[in-house]
C-alpha cells in the first residue's frame, strides 16, 4: 500500500513582513515623538547670547542684526550664516561664532580700526573706521591721536578711499598728521591737504599717499617746517629760510 505524504505547511511570510513593517513604523513614530518633545523642551532653546570685542556697536544693535533671541531654537542657528550676517555691518571686519550646548552662543567680533576722527554738525566727535563709516565715541577724555577730517561730505567717494588708505598705513607713519581736508583739482580729483602737528603743510593725493608717506616722515624728521608737495614729483620748501630766522633774532 503506497504511503501518502502530507503536504508541508508553508510559513506565513506575508504576516511576518507585515509585523516587521509595523514595528518599523512604531519605532519611527516613537523617534518622531521624542524629537518633538526634545525640540519643545528648554534644553533645545538659546539660553545665553554674548558678543565680545565690540566697541562701536551696542548690544541691542548686534542682537537686532543677528536675529538671535533668548528662547530661540539653538539648533536652528548656523555658524556660517550668522557670521556672514554679522559681517554685513560696516563696523565689523570679522566675526567668529562659537556654540556650546546647551543653549550658549558666543560671537567674537573684530571691528574695523579707527583711522581718523571728525566733528559732526552738533560738534560731537566721531571716529571714522577704515571701512569709511562714522561712529559716535562714547568714551570721555579720549586722546585724539588720529587725523581729523575737515570739510568732507558724507557722500564724497574719496572719503571712503582715504579711510581705506589710512587703514593700510602703519600708525607710526600717520601719527604726526593732525588734519586732512579735500583739495581736488582737474589733474588730481583725489588731491588732499594735510597739516601736521610739527607745523608742516602737505599737498598730495589719496592714490599716492601710501607710497609717499615714507618721504613725508623723512622730511619731517630732518627739516624745518615748510610746504611739502608729493604728487608726480616730490618737493619741499621751508616756510622760513636761515636768513629769515637770523633777521628775526636780530630784531
């Protein structure tokens, strides 16, 4: 009598696949729930904001520019984007952003250096940065060791070029310059007149100043007060000759 074989029961694979898919969905929902709880918690919020190195901008101005606020999303702040945003301010040369979890954001700021000063219409002294922007000075009793810009219009494009040029010259080479005024001509629309603390009068051009400044200091250190021209050619004429000085002494 032939043996009959019972058919093997097949595994219910579709059911196992459904269970696995359900498990994955539940895990994802759980992770999403945890993420929602985390991002709504105080741990994910900004708790402290600090700006370090700023001299010419107030904390409120920096906060407004940055868009940061206490309680804002900590993880939504991009270091690179915040750095670029801060450097849009004409007072800021570089900005470095440091984030410390939980909730601390620190912005280290390096501002453009002050290269000159000017008096506004109200008689208040303002610092002119190498970027060309004028900022109020809050310090009292400040020593004005930079040149004072006189008779410059705010819209004058050569004013910004002058500030940029002064920013590229070492301080020790400009320390004797007390005042700079515009004196344009057809040949030199960027011509300027400078007056020094050692009583020299100097005529030059903004585009030539960086290359001519060494000659200026050589004359100031070795000659009597006089008129110095530093244009296509350099020249020096003293205000008083030796005979003039001798005559004054005899009188």
